[in-house]
C-alpha cells in the first residue's frame, strides 16, 4: 500500500483555469490554442474527435480550484 500517494494539487494560472472552465462548459474552441496545449501536456484535457473533453483529473483540478475561493474562512 505504499504506492497509494496523495495526488499533488495543481495550481493553474488564470488563463489555464478559464480555458479549463471553457472546455467544461463546451464553449467553441479555436483550432490552435497554446494554453489548451499546456493543459493537454498536464493530462487535464483530451481531444475526442472534433471536440475537447476534460479528463477525470481535469475535472478534479477544476473542482478544487473553484472551491479554493471559499476556503480560509466562513461567511456570516
């Protein structure tokens, strides 16, 4: 059970996060996008035919990033 390690949370830059959110919302994508290519190398996005889709890892990272805004305190 030593190979079971906690995955490191990726911290994305603002353009990467917006691209990831855009892909999850199925916004139209440009044929060439250097930021999207970075996300592909990170293994967060995969091309499925003509469309782009988030990998399970990409979905987790996107969810973690959206929750980060709310962490570190509570609202009254």
